[in-house]
């Protein structure tokens, strides 16, 4: 499963498609419109990874319940 959401850039206010797995791997988010880069600390990444994995698990469980 690949989770993607739209995120509004704080600088140019345009919407960018945010790929959580790619952002986590690169430790940053880059706006495709204005080029601003948001960097993450190690603590941010650990917290994000925990939340992301919990969310993916809940989505998988919900999907299994719908199939049953």
C-alpha cells in the first residue's frame, strides 16, 4: 500500500502530492512548485514512522473486515 495525500506548502500555498514512504526515506519533503525543502529530525522520523505503521495496520484490518 502506498499512502499519498495532498499537502499545502507553507511558503507558496500550492498543493503538493505527499508520498509518505518516499518522504520518510529521503528525510524531507520538497515542494514541486517553489522548491522549499522541509527536513525532518531523527525524533520526527521515529514518531512519524510509528504513526504511519499504525495507520497502515488499521487500514489493512479495515480492508480485511470489508472482504469478510
